């Protein structure tokens, strides 16, 4: 997934705050929308989703999340093709 590596590199060059980390995960539910980060046994409910993703996402899709550790919020920003 070279495009994902390029995306991560661009984000890194633009210096995200140290309190923000990028995670990969899998969509585990649609109503409500849920995502499980890789390496975790629990799904996240209540993550903020990019509006375009909500229309296209399916269960088991792979997504990229931003985790803001200052306020412990998760933002789903990209769906892998």
C-alpha cells in the first residue's frame, strides 16, 4: 500500500502534534459505526468519521484513524481501497 505510506510521510512532514498518533483499524459495526484499532481487542464507539466515509464504508473495511491523546478522541480519516 504505497499510497498509505506516502500519506503517512506527508502527515509526518507536516509535524503533527506529539499528542496525536496514527492507527490502522477495521470497521466492526455500522449502526452505530465502530472501528477496532489493530492490536486491540475492543472496538471504539463514538469515533468522529469523515462524512464521505460514512456513505461508503462497509464492515471489515480497513481504515486509518487519528488518535488525539489530549482529549482521547478518535477520528476516522481514510478508507483503504
